[in-house]
């Protein structure tokens, strides 16, 4: 039996910057929704369990595809062994990236974009009925493997989203009808352009029509157009060059879903207590160091979550308990000599034991002043 392939999960995100002078800062596709702010792009490489192996910072206008080559080189020189498989999101692994992976003897698992799926439907490689199966595999004559599925939960989410958008347009129409009623000199064509612009902004203009009768607007749903737009709702197709010997279709599907672990890392670092953003530094090496330290902190939270799982508390709750730890300064002839560490209470001891940490009896007094980020900000404000 062949050894299972070694998988690497890779994805990118962006993080906005404060100020305009960061060496890597540039305007680009902003995932944080912060208009008018420069950003950097971050590429994160993880093992199959979602543990970070490497993080790299790129200029803020770097396209996702442009970040991929350095990851392949990195794995080839530092991590690669046996059958290496890159797992990347749709749009991450295309023609040039596939060629580079092949040149290193690596494999890939990725997803097709909606236009690519539509193209294969037109060519007859896929049939819509295949998406209604629990999990279907298509193998072409040239050996290309595709794994197809329709996510019913996603289908429902998209349908509810469309209904919410239609309700929003209905509300705008009602308000404008009231305006036309109260202002007899208001022009209907102006209202038509306004409402059509809102429909385009909501991205529902493909399957609705605006009607007007006696200065009263109404919306009409084009059932055929809506059916055409929604036919691929919840559908996705995975693409891989792995042989059936190395991975069956269920394995391919499960490994692609593991990309959620990388997204979890980004989400934790950007929205919880690790403070990836905002970034206040300017120099390139300090920007890279900031991202590296944050990802090291995330790795620590992963390990603590694992070791404290049986204690039925979150990492943040455990850290909050550890903040009660203190030391006693020992003075000899009025001069500080060391810090005595008292015995922790039972709750703290459980946390330390589970984390594999043993406190020393005392710490030498080096005269070093330690300032946390919050204390530093407070000191600057008071100064």
C-alpha cells in the first residue's frame, strides 16, 4: 500500500494599514471592507491539521496567483517529501500554477470557478443531474478528475439572500412611489434610473423587471431568468491530478474542505485577541515580523486549546485566570534582588499542569522594564 500524500493547505487574506507610508502598503482588493486604506497581503501555509508552517507578507496589490510560486519553492526546498499535494481555493491554482507544481513533481486539489463549470457543462463533460448526487466523480479521457457536489445548505442561503435583496428593492420602490405621489412634478425617468441602479447594485437586475403604470413603479420577477441564474446555486466542482490509488473522491472532498482551517486562522488573528490588525509599523522587516509574531501567538492558542480542552474552558478564559498570577519583590538592604513566585491556587495549578509549565521558585531582578501595548499607549497619552 502506498504512503498517503503529504498535504499543504494554502490561502491568502489582506490586512489594512494605519497611515500611508508602510513599505508593503498598497491599494488592492480589500477583504476588510476598509475604504481608503492601504493594505498588505498575507499568504499562510498550513499542515493538514491547520497548524501554521509559514506566513509570508506581500505588497497590498499582489494578486492571489502571484503569491503561489513562492509557496511551491518553499515547500520544495524546506518541507517537500514523498507525494506532496497543494490544496488551494478556487482561482488560486490555474494553468501556470499547475505547470509549476508538475515541474516539482507535486499534485494539487482546487475548485473550479462558476464560468469554468458552465464551460464544462456546455462541452458535455458535466451534466446538471450529476450535482444532485451525494458526491459524484467524473474522470475525463486524459485522466483529469473532477468531484462534483451541490450543497443544499448553501442553496437555501443563496435563496434567502435573493429574497432579502428583492425585499430591499420593494421597499425602495414603495418609498419612491410615495415620493412621486407627493411631488407631481418629479420625473418618472429619474426614478427609473435610480431604481435600476439599486437593482444593479443588489445584483438582481438579471432576473427582475421594473414596470411603471400611471407614475407607480412595480417589480416583476422573470421566472425563466431566475431559474437560469440559480441553476448552479450551491454547486461546486473540485479538480485534482491525484490518482485514485492515492485518494478516492471522498478524500479529495474532505481535504478541500480542510481549507476552512486556514480561514479559521485568519479569522482568529484578525477578529479575536491576537490583533493582526490594524498594523501601525512602517518598515518592511517590521511588518513581516508583526505578521510572524501574530501567527506564532495563534499557534500557541491552538496548543493551549488542545491541552485545556478537558478543563471545559476557552483559551481566553484560561488566560484571564492566569492574569491573577503575581510575584513578590524581595529587597535586601533596600535594594531589589529577586522576585519570589508564590504557590498558585488549585485552579491556576491545573492550567499550568495541563500546559506542561512549571513555575520557578524565584526570578532574578534584572532591572528590565516590561511594558505591554496597552500600558505603552496609556503612558504616551499621559505624556
